């Protein structure tokens, strides 16, 4: 077999691929044209709010800048400003885990969402982590997509496959997370914390902050770990490989916390998107 074949296959998988990153105030996109040597085209539009209509208008403006009318695959990643993550308790009944249908699970998740956020969350799209009902599970909900079918975001452009997901969840899915420890990831103006014990998620939290404010980030991280009683466990800084803006934030934070916790760098198995290089306000 030719030694060039793996490289060729790696290039072919980019054919017709469009990736979009929805931050707090922008939509950034990268398009890879079909071919063995694909050319990268980038686009950007301002997001004028957190409502569905604002997202639709910004998405239309981005798409108008891209050369394609037919795509093989579209991947849309929502930054944490547009996503609420919460940990759903395991479902217990008379001391035993109860088996609920898919509809009943959705009703349980919706009830917990309404309990936390009130009636405003009644139309928020939600997605649950696929775990045993006897275990706590993550619930992700995206208010910006309420009353909107995801497919309408890029209408009338044609595509074969489209996915819409939180950026943080995609990063976790592409990473080999530790069985025990605290995993911290950064996005524009936000940190996300995930704590694991014996491979199970036991806590999730977020901090909205200017990522240049190392003091506030360090204080929040230490406070969260103290409340959990996990000061002795390792702390992992998670980022995409080659993403220097996020790596720089991690370096500043680790230097500030030197001697107060065990700090380790963790990288996803592959890059989710190279658009982070365009998000200047991360650095």
C-alpha cells in the first residue's frame, strides 16, 4: 500500500465540509472546498443578540460569504454563552433505579429544567447524556434555538448531513477524559468545569469572566474544588491541539495556581475546529 494513501484519505474527509462557531457576539465559519487539496475559506458575521431571529440573521449573513451552494457536511458549534448544562440526578424509586421510557425521561428532564429556570425554559430544546438511569446524567439545553428547527438555520442551502451541538460537549467527546479529577476548558468570556469520580460526572459549573482576569478565575476554581472536597485530585486543562489562545490562558492560570493544586494539560484527540485562531478576544 502506498505510504501516501493515509494522507490522501485525511484530505478527502474534508470534502465539502463547513464548520461554524457561534460565540457570544459573532458567528465564524470555515469552508473546505471539495478536492484532494481543499482550500479554506473563512467568513464572519456579528450576532446582534441571543434570540432565534438574531441567530438566523447572522447565519444568513455568514452563508452569503461562502462560495458553496451544496455541502456534504455542516457542523455548527455553540459556545457556552448559548448553552445551559446541568446535572440531572439519577432516577430512583423505592431505593431502586426505575426504568422509564424515552418519553418519560424527556418529561423528567423538562421538569428539572423548569424547576431550575422557570417557565421561560418550556420551549428550550434539550439533549440528555446517554447513560444508565441509575446514574446522574448531563442535560444540555440551547435557548437560542427555541421555536426553531435547526435545519432552517441554513435554508435554502443544500447539504447531506448537519449537526448542531455545544462546543464544550464536542470537546469532551473528542477527548480521553480522566476517570478522576477536575477538567476545565475555556471559551470566549467563560470557563467550564467538569468533575469526574470513577468515570462518572459528579459536578458541572461555569464562570462568566474576562479570561485576562486570572485572579477571579483562580479563586473560582479553588472555591469550586473546595466545596466539592476534591482539593487532592488533579486539575486538567483541556484544549484542542494547536490552539494557542486557549493554551495561553491555561499557562497563565497554572502559573497563578502553582503549588496549590496538581495541574495537568489535556488535549483532545483531534481539533474540533481551527476557528479558535480567529477568536482574538480569547487571548
